C-alpha cells in the first residue's frame, strides 16, 4: 500500500528544483517528506533506496507497457517546461 505524499517545493527556473521525486519515494515507503534525507545526487538516491531494500533500474521504455516489470515504480523524464533539467 502506498501513502499519498505531495511535494511541497516547486521548480522555479534558476532558483529551486522542487521535491517531486522525494515525494514519490516517500509515497512508496509510506513516510513523510520530513523523514527523508536530501536526495540530491544519484548516489544518494541509490544508497537510500538500497537501505530500504529497493533498487534503482533504468529502462528505455515504460516497463509496465512492455510487460517486463510488475512492481510499483517511479518514472522520470524531461519536463516540457524546461529541457535543461
């Protein structure tokens, strides 16, 4: 079961990146945002996920659409609002 956690920091070009990814991780782990450490780098994310017996996988296509992955996952991609992210 997942818990609904909403981001509370939002992207502002040149100022802030927001915390939507952290909100997704908190939802999967059923935690509050305040309980998560800063997840700024890929290695920080991998370390934190591994600590909770989760894995980081990269797919070139949506794994659910391809029928190759049947677990909850977080999909990320380039935002249409700013391609430089």
